[in-house]
C-alpha cells in the first residue's frame, strides 16, 4: 500500500512538472531551439535590405499631382537631394508591408527625411494582402514594396522608381 502511494505521488509530480515545462511560455523546447518571441524579434531586427524595391506614387493624390513634388520625393528617397523645405506643405500616407522589417526600418528613416524637407507623412503598415488590395483599387498615396510584390507596369495613374537596396542604405 505504501509503495502504491509513493508511486502515485511520483507519477503525479512527474506529470505536473513535465506538463508545466512544456506548457509555460517560453517552453523548454523554445529555450532549446531559440524559437521564443524575443529570439524571433532579434532575427527580424537583424535582417537587411536585399534586392530591389519600388516606390510608387499615386499621381491623382492631393499634393502629389505636381511633378515637382514627385521629383523631390523620389530624390529624397534615393538620398540624392539634400533637405530643402518645400514651399507648400504636402500631406500623404506612405504604405509598407508589415512583414518586411528591413523595409519598415528604411520607411521610418525616409519619413524623417521627408518631414525635414517639409512633407507631412503618415507611415502605415499593412499585411501583403491588404496592401495589394489598396494598391489595385487606387486607395493609396505612396507605397514602398519589394519589386516582386506585384507587376507595377499594369497599374495606371502611377509614378514610380525602382531602387536597389544599395541605394537605400
């Protein structure tokens, strides 16, 4: 009888302990594999821009219909133009895919550069599906995405530049 109680107590402790190790976030498996949310964020933060990216401007957007404003915007995106204040304040939204962390970091730097030049920019991150939907329906001011995001030549009412990741650093 005593032996059965000891075996029962050991089994309960073993099951409770093993269950707690596998269930509690972060679990032991995550600790071993490095699959914790912190490890994932660190890996995402370390990603760099690779390949080519497209900056697309909707020419029907208020303020961006002027060719001069679009030219200044493109030159600031490439880092060619030094910061000169625009004569009129132009307000627009810049859309980027939320899953491209290196591109989001670049977009934040670009927003700072544009705001120093006198633009008023709101950065908005969308899922790839939602961003594609907005672009196809024409409900965007400016968007920045990888060149393989979509076939941009099919879109009308768009002014765009293709930038190499080296130009964007």
